[in-house]
C-alpha cells in the first residue's frame, strides 16, 4: 500500500538496530524491486551547504546504490527524494522549506514517492518540528549523527506505517562509523573527512550544536582512504573538518594535524593535497613549515578571519586578535613564497560599528586575499550572538557587504594583472559551457581558462597566463618543462 494511503503515526526514537546494516540494505533492495516490479528505483539527492555536506551526500548515495537505486536529477522520475540540509544561515534554511514545500503536488500525483530530509538542519529541534507539522508528506527525517543508520530508517518507513524522525543521541555522537560506501561526484577531485564536529562555540555559529563535539578519525583510517583515492587516479584531494587543524587532539594517541599531513604527503603519486577549514587559533608555525616542505601540499591556505576588529573578534569568541592573525600571515608568506590565502568574512555582526567595519576593510587591504567568502551575519537560534542587541539596520549591513566586495574585487583585479606572463601547473576540471574554453585550477585555487582539446580533461597542464579580465585569468597551454 502506498504511504500516503496509510494512517501515519510518528516514530520519534527507534529501538537500536537489531541487525547489521547489510540486513537492512538487502531488505530495502528487495522491497524496492517489488515496488518497481523489477525496474530500477531512482533517487534524487539534493545537497545544501558546505563540503562536509557534499561528502555526507556521497556516503548517502553510496548506501542508496547498495540498496539498488540509480540516480536522477528529474524529480518527476524519482521514487525517493532526499534533501541534505545546511543550518549555517537562515537563507539556506528558507530555501529548504520552500523546496520541500514545492514537492506537495508531486507527492499528490505520485503517492508512492518517498520524501526524506536529513543533515544539520534536522538536528535543530525547531526546524525538524516544522517539517513534521507543515509537511506531512515527508516520511523520513534524520540528523547527522545517524547517517550510518539510513538503511534501517528507510526500511522502517517502507515496512511500518509511520513517519520516522531520528536525531541520534550522545552515544552515537561519540564514535565514528568507518566503512560506509562512498559514491563520489567525479573522478578527479575527492573529499576525505579527517574529523567531525567542533568544540569552539564561536558565538554566531550553530555547527557545534548540530554536528557535535570534535571527533577525529584514526590516522590509519584516513591514510587508507587517501591512498585508495591516489591509486584510483584522483588528482585533487581535500581533507575535511569543521576545524580541521585541530585534528587529532582527542585521539587515544594524539597526533598533530601537521603529522597527519606529512604521512599523507609521503604517499607516492601525481596529486594535490588540500585541507579545510582551518581555524586561525590552531594555525601553527609547524603547519606552515609542513606545507613549505611538502611535495603535494598546495601552497594555499583557507584561513577564515571573520573580522578585522578585536572587539568583534572577542564578541565572536574567535580566540585570536587581529595582530596575531597578521603576524601569522607574515610568517606564512615569508616561509611560502606565492602562498595563496583565502578567507571568510562576516559583516554586520551584532553591534559592529562603522569604525570596526573599516578595520576589516583595512585588514583585507593588508593581507590581499586571493578570494573571499563574504556573508551578512545571520542570527541562529540558540547561539549566544542571537541574543545580542543588533542596532545596525539591514540596509546598512547590505551596504557594508557591497563595499567589502568592491574592495576585494579591486584587490583581486590588481593581483590577477600581476599574474600575466607567469606559468602555472593547472588541473583541468572541465570546459566552460559558455566560452568553450578549458577550465583549470592552480594550486592556489585560482581559475585559468584556456583553449585546448578534451585530452587534457582531468589532467595537469602547464599554462601561461596571457591576460586578466578582472579576477578571471586567461591562458595558453605551454609544453611541460
Ligand atoms: S570554528 Fe567556529 S565557525 Fe567554525 S565550525 Fe566551529 S564554531 Fe563554527
């Protein structure tokens, strides 16, 4: 019987799984084969937010593939639709509610369609309650801590007449489940999670509440996955963690992040190694020395500064000062010539004055970041900053964001103009559909477009920069030296 025809109860906590994951994987595959009368069930997985969510979706897709699903981008053809959500900004949350709501009519026309919502947002009580009450056609809701139990949860939806809402508990938060299948998004770039969660409680950030405390994977497990990717031919591998350079502190035998990087860098092969996101308070000189000495480590550091004002940094609970940040950048630039620095900046933090905003503008002029991710402060329920008085009007925050972006554009344009005539080793990631040019990325994460044949796709190429239009580089392939 189709789910929509059943009387639906809610299940808030499921009993612990009575069978291993493989049992549920097999059962779901059998049930879906019967429902599809031998045809292949199709899943649509939509991902919001950061690379960690992209990486989680790759695991969910791996599990779906084990359960016999193929994938589609067409909601009309899907038997199962999963939204993997992000809780970091209110705007992203509203988009999720809008997109889930838009499925109401589809569910009416295809009653057997199963709609599920998972991810960080579903670890927030208010968001999961809203899904429960406003969208009765959503059958399955689960949080980040129970991702490994997805087959059991889906099996319960398919076999029992109830909606399932599962957020896991603290015990589940304490250990990391290894060995989940991964269906990667491509054959050139890949993510490897080094650690989960965050202990920092920056006053504006919801992540520690929805992703839990820091848990690091054993270095051998990271190394195994990493080596497998290099051997499979992946060329650009990014180590992930909400606070990746705090890696290893909570292991039984603590290992520093730099030590982990050195172990990975020793793997033979033709590839690049990146990592994100690093916290300035955990950025050590040892880390810089490790990048400087590395064979595969990109000369690129994403180091979110968030603000150039000490008062705002204190209110954000960031744990460093502007001077410390600038001193670290100076050391890093001295040790690694050509280092590319990128960053995140929040404007309009509660109570940010014009003077404090100007300190941020001054900081970006000094550092000359390659690129910036810029955001207007978004209050998150339950965080400390959400309770602060915020007298700055929304229009003023928008103006500050525009001023910040305009300043960064000038900086990026000047830097790009200085790149003309230089030759870079770029990894060719694809073709620009508008211009037909190949798109390559330098180790500093800058994009260079250049003419060339399909044989270069997914490979490294030497490219000389011939012109810069704003922050877009244009180049030509030159022979390997
Ligand atoms: S370091 Fe701060 S901003 Fe980053 S995830 Fe942790 S709490 Fe959030």
